[in-house]
């Protein structure tokens, strides 16, 4: 067999494009005689031209080749194989096209009533995680990962956990997800529920002055403690006359 078997002198780089953008596979091939080109997506032929779908375009200038998709769609994602062959042999090159769409929330944040001192869990879910970054804000200020705040993004589920909720953790929380194709946000307002607590009030009431020894006076104090709940009005304090009469 005479001639030179085909060879890829420029391999085909994988592509990541957002939906609607242009995707171009370019490569350089040598061989004698000039090799014939076949393209497959998975196991389906898309070139020669008899198999080429309408939204694919191929071109060749000497030994430089391109396969172009003017406007990629989600269905164009997948593995591609370029095979070149002539009488001297064959060669092939593998590549991949990943079409990304902007993330959207399939389950947004729900309303939450937090209990002061208890744990708080916020959760939402998106339909896309390719190249997606997540950020949180509370009342416009960014929330960072810390011992008190646990942020997680796994299996397209976004979570924020507060181990011990305080009053300062209340406010409007916004979760934003973004990639090259765009971004989306959802929000919820966290309000606090405070459990009823007992408040202790102290009342000091002096006794009447007593003479215990001629020329010496002693003032004796009596401390009276009363307890009340936040939800109940304070009871009336004992009068001075009532205490001194005992």
C-alpha cells in the first residue's frame, strides 16, 4: 500500500457552551491521499453530508476541517467521534460537547419560623448544577461558611444550616445560583419565636426604724422576690404598710 495514513496534527478540543451559542469543532488532518471524514454523535452518523442534520455545518480548506453548530441545543450534548480514513489506514479523535443552561429553582425556599436557641434549616433545589456557584445573603449582607453557618450544595440541593439560632439570625435570606448561562434567585424571611421566660424582679422594702439600744439606731432591710412570665402582667407589689405590719 502506497501513501501516508491519516493523522490528526491538531486534536479536537471539547466544548462547553450555553444554549443558543455557537459551537465549532476544528481540527487539522494530514494523509496521502487526502482522507475522507466521518463524524458520529454517539453511534449515529452526522457526516458525510447525506447524514448531516440541518443545524450542523461542515467545511474543509486543504487539511483544515471544521464542524459547526451555529446555535447549540440541549440535544446536541454528548460524545462525538471524528474518523478519517484513506487507502493507507484510519485514525479517529474523540471529543465532547456540553450544553449548559442557566439554573432554575424547581423547589424554592419555604417560609420558616425559627425558634431562638434551636437549629434552623433552609433548603432549595435547582435543575442544573454544571458549573453552578451558590451564594447566600441575609438582609443584603453575604453569609459565609463558619462554625455557626453550614453551607452545602450537593445533588442539585442547596442548604443552609444554623446550629443555634439567635435573634440576629432573623431577616430576609436570598439564595442565588449562577453559571456562565445566567443566574436565578429565591428568598424567604426568617422570623423568630421566643419561648416564654421567667423574669425575677427584686423589691427592697425597709423596716421601720427600731431602737435596740439607747443612742444606737439600726435600719434593717427586707428583700422580697417575685416571679412573672413575659406573657403575664406584673402583679402589684406589696405595700409598705402591709409589709411593716407583719
